[in-house]
C-alpha cells in the first residue's frame, strides 16, 4: 500500500529511518574509492542498490576518443569508459534532476577508521561517497512515495567530477532528455563548515577553470652551442613570464581572475639543451567577460611567444564553466530547505574558491547547488588526507533531496 505524507516535516523522519543504510552505503564506498570516469565497482554497487529498491536505472556517458587522448596526455591514464548512472522515479512532466558525484582523489588516506580506504593511493577526500549515499537514501524515500510525485525525479550519479568533465559526458549522452530536465539540485558536503548548517548562495557560486598544457618542441644540442639549438626550456620560461603577466594588464582587477603555472618540465642534465619542454597552468575566474577575453588571448600569447623563438607547440586544454545558482529557482525551493534545516541554520557563506563539475548542468537548466556542513571550522578541509565527517548529518542531505524534489514538482502543477 502506498504511503501518504500529511506533514511535510515528516520527510526528515522518513529519511531518518534509512540513516543506518545511508551510513552503511557511505562506508562501503569510502573503502573502495575509484578515480576518474571509469568507476566500475562504484557503478555496480549503485545499480545494485537501485535494483534492490525497484528503481529503473541505466548506464550513462560515453568517452569520445579525443577526450581519452587528452586525459592520457595530461597524465590521468587510460579512461576508456564513462560509468555514470541515471535513474528515474515517477512519470511525466515536469522533471527535476538530483545529482551526486562519485569519484575519489589520488590521496593516501591518513585518517584512521574502521572504514578506511582499502585502495592504496586513493581516498574519498571530497565527500563524494557521502553524496552518493545521501542520494541513495533519498531514492528509497522517493520510491516509497512515488504515487505522490507530480512529475519525474531523475537521479544522476556522476563520475569524473574531479576532472571537470564527467557531467558533460553524461549530458552529451542524453542525460537531460527523455524526459527533459526542467531544473536541477545538488548538494556538496563541507567538513570544515559547522555541522547542520546549509550555505545557499545566489548567482555565481564556483569559479570557472581553464587549463592549458603546452608541449613545446624545440631542437636540442650541446650547452656550449646554444646558437645551433631552439631552446625549449628558454621558450618555456619566456612563456611562464608572458602568461603570468597577461591577466595583470588585460583584465580588470575587480574581476577576480587568477592564472597559475602548476608544473614545468624539460631537460635532464646541465650540458644538454633539451628538445622538449612542457608547461602546465590554469586560470580561475568568476567573470564571464574576462574569462572569454583571456580564453582568446592565452592561445594567442602561446602562439606568438613560441613562434618568436622558432619553436613549435601543441596545446591540450580543458574547460569547466562557472556554477550558476538560479535566483528564481532558489526562491522557489527555499521554503523546502528551511523546512528540513530550520531557517536559523541557513546562511550564505558566499562563493566558493574552487571549481565544480555541476557547472555544466547549471549552464543548461535552472539549478541550485547548496553546501551542507558536516564538521566545524578548523577541521581538515576537503582534499586533505585527514578529512573526515560527522555521519549524523547525512540524513539531512537525503531529506533535502526528497523535500526539494517533491515540493518543487507540486508547485509546478499549481
């Protein structure tokens, strides 16, 4: 017999019933982290759990050959498959998408627990394991009340967030169609934000990230005869200076654009001028006009600098846009957020300094991406090998997914 909710606050109580399972799911995933687009064990576990709930699901995402080659050149290894999962609950229009990312980081975990990572050099240090667990918990509650859904809820389990492209692979494989997604909602945990608080920021939430890997080809030779060479190291150093100066002279300082060179390599010994050198850098930006200008000027600067010294080059580039929180959509779902969290626990901690793959979704449909505190100030942050979380908070994330989806769908029918 279908269940009936008469008090919207009961969605938290419903999520609480599955708290033990949410934590169990999270701990399993935490022990077996995988990297990148190709997460076969993670995908298998998620699909098995969805099957147990009777929720229709299927793989989603294809890695084109050119993307595979790009990531191999960037040192990420061979990524031949995209193991995203998409599932649906309910039928008809409208449709809201709920998203969880599921890839880990190349870190050796240092935090001791009974569920510490069993995969050497890999760790869920950004909370994606808890994102998946919270969404699986929400899936169970939504399935229980499927007959009350006034539309469709689409569940997105996404690989490759840390590489900034997993959601794009799923979008290109039809994620936002059949049925057409009308809005999207996502949650990110934050272990150094007070547990039980929710940060909701309207407008641009995360920076765009534009990465450039420049492979410079010169002509090597003896260090005593530089005139007979095309010095790839010298070109690389000229490029380092030129690119770091570019934004300081062509972007309004108020636009908050940064450019950083993270890696440079070339040569092996002192008496050989090398043939090749590689420079790797990325730009972070919030302002779209400044980003557009720099994305045009960076390749021009690379081209002119390398050619000025008679070198040749190849660019491997990656682009992740800003995450945009739609103001109208946030206004629509704010009552649901307050119902679960309590109005006094909702704040605006401002934009985030990093980038987020949910950005590709937010550029396509009205979206909201909120930040759930699972710790306290001073705790190890995300991407730290000692990162840990308060598991008592996960039920709130599950309840937020459920209540936002059900209330938003209902409101569209009025």
